[in-house]
């Protein structure tokens, strides 16, 4: 299986392919696709892009099928970690993360998984939540919560507005 998700500005489309386990990026201005290499994705399932276009969430499964993960991928071209995995969020053991959906406000990601060994075809939903202080939590359908880390959040005023610099 695989998935596709466009950035909010429509400049890039990310494509997952479970058949070749590679993540592709289509530049919509040129219709050319390049592959993101050197990242430990595992078996790719689906992808969802955050509303601000800075992060993508990639549904994956380990190559031996033992566990599903949501990989948090930096897709902000201005970031020094562009196209690298910023976090790997484990789902429960013996699971395969199949589908992802980001809430419109970007504060939660929902991951649909399927048990692969113990109870075939029994689905569960895990929730990934970012609280107002930037702490990232994984919340599981069995009631378990796990703090996974913290991301920097910022709010600032800029009365002069944004000014173009260089070739941006």
C-alpha cells in the first residue's frame, strides 16, 4: 500500500510506496520526482502533511513486521534538518500503521493500525498530541500515554512584516 500528500502551498507532493520502501517527492513546478534516501523509514504505508507544511507524518512498519511507527519528517525547505526524520513514535508491538490523518489545527495526528500477529484484523487508533508547551504525547487506545519529547514553539510579533532575503 502507499499514500500521497501535498504541501499546503501545492509546491510538493510526497508519495509513499510500500512496494519499494522509498519516499518520493514530486516538485509540482517541474513534475520531477526525487527519492529521500538515507533515512530509516522501514516499510512505508501512508503520509500526512501538517497544515503549516513544516512536518510530514509517515506511517511505517519495521522490515520484520514486528512494530508500527509514525516517523516525523521535517519538510520545511528552510530548515537545516530538511528531509530528515525528527522523531520516531512507536505504536504497540505487533502492529502495522496503515493510515494517518492530521487534525486541521495541526495539534493531533491520528494513526490507524492493525494487529499483524496476535489478533489479525483487530484495529486500534493511536493519537499523537502536541500540548501548548510543545510536549509530544503518544496516546494509545488501551489508555496508555507516553511523553515522547518536546518541540520548540514560538509566538512573536513582527511589526515590519516579512522581508525577502536572498533568493527566497
